[in-house]
């Protein structure tokens, strides 16, 4: 959650005020990008509750559900802006 808040506040400030990249900012940006990509990988393995109220733990069904619902949004949100 912290990384999403970071992206919402700091990136517009850096872009609006043309703040030069510092080593710490670069490291934090790369770390944030990597963590969002790791989140996508975890979502392919995270069970979900189907419409019947049952927990789905079959990997193929989890992947199909993720690809049809949230994957596109997550991928676009996690692509580096630079």
C-alpha cells in the first residue's frame, strides 16, 4: 500500500517540478517497479472465492480468472513510466 501512495504523490511532484534524479530516488523507483511486477506473479498463484462461495485453488482456474479480470489493469499500472 505504501508503494501505491508513493507513486500517487511523489511521481507527479517530480514530473511537475523537474526534480533531478538522485540515487535514492532511482533505487526507490526501481524497487517499486520490481515489487509491482512481483505482485503480478503472486496474483497468478493467489486463490479466490468464486460465485458459489467456494475457494478456488486450482492454478489454471486462478490464472484464467486473473487474466480475465485484473491482469490488464495491473500490467498497465506496473509498467515503468521512465
